[in-house]
C-alpha cells in the first residue's frame, strides 16, 4: 500500500473541515428567525403592556408601530382582547374612544371605585403630594415633566391624586412639547383659605425646598 501523499492529506483535511462548517451552519440560529422563537412577548401581551402605560387613548397606528406589526392585525387583536375582557367579566374594559384605545374600570365596579376615591379624599396629603402641589402652585401653568424635573422624581401617581381631589386641573397644552399644563383650582384656594394666588407665602425662589410650605399646606384635603 502506498503512503498517503501531502496532496491527499490536504484533501482529507479539507473534506473534514467542510463537514464541520456545514454542521455549524445547520446548528446556527437564523438571524432573521421569528421574534417569538426568541422569547419575545405575544402580540396581546405587548399591547397590554403598552396600554397600561397610557394616560390617554393610544391610536392603533401608534400601537402598530410600537409592536412592529400590521395595523389590521393590531386592530383585530385589540378587538379580540376587548371582547375577551367583557366575556370574562373583568374589572376593566378596553374601549375605543377619541381615536384610540385605553383601559377603563368597568361600569359595574363604579360603586367600589367611587367609595375608594371618596375615602381617599379624607386622608391627609402625603409629603410627595404636598411638594408636588407646591411646585404647581408657584410655577403654574406647568407640565408634568417640568414638575418631575424640579422634584427629581416621577410624579405621575401624585398628579393623578391631586387631579382626583380637585386641587389641580388641566389647562391646555404647552406650545412646544404639546404636554398638558396643570394649574391649581378654586378649590385649592378655598382649602388654603386665600382669595388668590397672590396671597401665597413668598417661597417660590426657594423651590424645591418646601419645608416651610408644609405647615401651610398640611391642612389641605383632610385638615383645617
């Protein structure tokens, strides 16, 4: 038997390498594989997550862009979810209003929700609520983003509390950003015992250091 030549050894090595490469290609995940195969959320879950963040109705086009799915498919899934919630008698509805979709509490639950809100109005404002209310009182009209910037924290929940208690209200939108502007209400003046904002203590230049204002606002929505 003749000894293997260098050429035949190279051919054998090349064949072996080709087999390894082919096997590696077969086992390598496709870069264009469907996102669902990589653990991405379902369309329904993605839409629910986005809608939970919305503080106003979200348009189908915006939702479709966010989840990167066709508009028709997203709209169909929204309607399916809305029907599913209704069939299950959940405590919330998914409704199409004002050109978009948003979650709302179910009408049958209104007595419970109303009782909860009214009971909450009897409680004193928290430190966070007092500070946020003070920023709005002195810097109004002001956007939620600007309030958050002054306080250095997210104020979404606090803003909702102050709106619910009638201490602040929306007053149009900012000309540049389009964000809602907030101002204090006549009820705020009533609770403060003053006739106008001109009678507020001269503390605006000290914001956001509100320690002096806490005593003044301590009686709001629950005290004298």
